[in-house]
C-alpha cells in the first residue's frame, strides 16, 4: 500500500464511522472502491470505472451481517455449513489476491463435494477489472460450467 493509500483508507474509515444513513453508504461505497483498487494487480481503468458506476455498499447491511458471519467463523458453524454443500464447487482465485490462495485450496480439498481450484496468474481479488482477465473471464466461467454438465 502506497503512503497516500493508507491515509485515504483511514479518512474513509473515519467517515464511515462518523456518518449514518445515505451519507454512510456513500462513504462505505468509496471505501469499498478504494479497497478494490488496492486488491487489484493491474486494473483496467475503463473496466474499473464501469464496475464502480454500479457499486453500492450499505453500512447498515454490513453492520448487520458481519457480526453474524464473524460469530459463525469463530464458532466453526460457517465451516460446517460449507461442509454440507454437495454440489460441485469451483473457486477462481487470483495469485495476487490478498486472501491466501493456499488456504482456499486446502479448504476446498477437505470438502466432500467435487471441487476445482483455478489460479489466475497476475490477477488480484477482482478479475473482472483486471487488464489481463476481464476479457478472458467469461470463457473460464463457460468452461467450468460446461465441464460440470458433461
């Protein structure tokens, strides 16, 4: 993270915590946009701008959902819910995603459902805005879906 990015992140976090209602959602959306840019490897400016035009984040939804998700993670019930899935699962993951690919792969390998892990080289967390993947992502989806139907 560049020096200015940390200051921007802190300012956006303060704004989200200070505001409520529509202004909080606006600040939360700006925070999400900032994090998405930081999580990208080589974002295409046009694709990123198009995605941002539709990005809407709700601080109230986050405040409601995240404590429940965190509690489920802490108790292990989130993992148990995932272990109950029986349909095929494909995880598509960038090799520059800040979430560790090895942990995702290990989690998938421990499931009983049929799983597949696709690692995208030189790709961050949002492949649909990455310069090298935004045009190639739909064919990857098509291949994964059609191979599961065969």
